[in-house]
């Protein structure tokens, strides 16, 4: 009986000690400011992004324009702060977010389970899909995905993008060449050094229109469908809640659809970048 009583007292004392030790840590965690609070105090929303048409690109004056630029700018305005864009190589954009180089990724990032293990995603604010544009020199007469799914065929894609994932899944027999910059990937197919580029629609179609003598579309439309979300660091419920509510608000308002139509279904902006 004494042994049991002694053991109970030991467990109680240990429990109290652990509770006292955990108390301050838990309290500190509860009092930690969310990213949204930090942004409001700082007066600047720092947005990680990478350039690719028509999501984010530079106009003739060097100013960033595009669908994602509009989205991030409107978000900052609704928060009552300025926006600061932090151009980042796509392959390193998630590590850069995790180390605090910016507050959020707004850059056409597809919501994937592998990425979700590292970051939290908002509700989708857009949907996209993979398409393909091919070289008339290298791929003359080749139509359909299967025509490109064979040894000896070379496909270009941007490193770290869902285009690489799609290419590996649907074209496993082809060689995949990856480039840090999407413009480099398209330059390869324009110059006739690869058979095709896999990229997010509508960029492949835009490239085919721009270079009709060098490029063509070997498939109609897209061959995947991907939800797109903002990426934020894990453990910040308040920030995720705010971004989700904002996405719901501008969706219901019709603003997101309006901007998507402008950038993806018209070429009214093309003169700004040429």
C-alpha cells in the first residue's frame, strides 16, 4: 500500500512539474502573432512569386503585371497595406517561404499532397490545367499525348512545377528536361532543341499564336485539372482563415472571374509586354 501511495505522489509531482514547464511555452504559442497581424503592423504584405505568362510578367517599363499580380495587389489593398513582390526561383519558393523571406506564396501554385506536407494551402481561388506546345521542326506530324510518350522524345518543363509532375505521369517514356525559368523552357522549343514544352494553360497556346511558323498545339485544351491556392506557413490558423474568407468574398463579388477572363481569355494586355 505504501508503495502504491508513493508511486501516486511521484506521478502527481511529475505531472505538476511537466504542466508548469509546458505552461509558459503553451502561453507563448497562444500569444504568438499571426502573419496577418505582423503584416498589418508592418504595413506591407510580402508576396513570393515567380514570373510566367500571364500569371506574372514584366511590362515594357519593367513593372510586374498579370493575374497573380492583380490578386495580390487587391488582397493587400483590402488589408489596408502595401504589397511587396519577392521574385523567387520556383524550385526554391517553398523553402524561401518557410524561412520567412515573404509572408505568402501567390504564384499559381497547384495544391498537391506532397506540398501540403510542408505548407498549408487556402481554398482554391483558381483552377488550371497542363497543356503542351510542340516544335514544328522536331515534332512534325506528331499529335496526341501518346505520340510524345516514347523514347527519343524530349520534353521541357519548369523545375519544381506541376508541369514536371504531369510530364512524368503522362509521358513516362520521354526524357524530361527541367529549367529554373519557364522562359528558358519555351526558348528550347522555339529554337527546335526539344520536341515540346508542358506548361500551365493558356501559356502554350499563347506561344503557338506568337510563333506560328515554329510551334503548334499537338493536343486540344488541357490534359489535367489542378486547384490553385495561396501557400502559407503551417500553424497559423488566423492567417489561413482570413485568406480563405477573402477568397470567398472576391469570388462571390465576381472580381476573380473578371480578372481571370481578362488575363486568360483576351489578349488586350499583350501590347503592354511587347
